[in-house]
């Protein structure tokens, strides 16, 4: 284990679906996917079946922007 996949996500990390800031990194046997909180929820049933690791920082939305920013909870 090198630990590279657990590095914090930054503002430069973008959702692969919509380009918003990514808060979830999904590590797959063939590579990585980045998702915003919205798309992480939307695609969770699919990627959770195949992911080797899921790095979820969606709680930071609440810490940084307050309870209203995360939408739906
Ligand atoms: Zn997205």
C-alpha cells in the first residue's frame, strides 16, 4: 500500500460526469473515477459493486458550506 489513493481531494479534482468539484474518489481495478456528491449518490449502486476502494469526502460539503449545500440528506 502506497497510500496514494487516500490523499485528500482538492479543488482541482473534478467530477467525471459534470465537471463540478469532486468529493468522492472511486478506485477500480482499471483506474480511478471522480464524482461530485450528486453523482456519487447517483452511481453508488454501480461502482460499489466493482470498486476496490471508495474515498468519500462528501461530509466536507456540510463542514465547509453548511447543512444546505449538500442537497438531499
Ligand atoms: Zn457530477
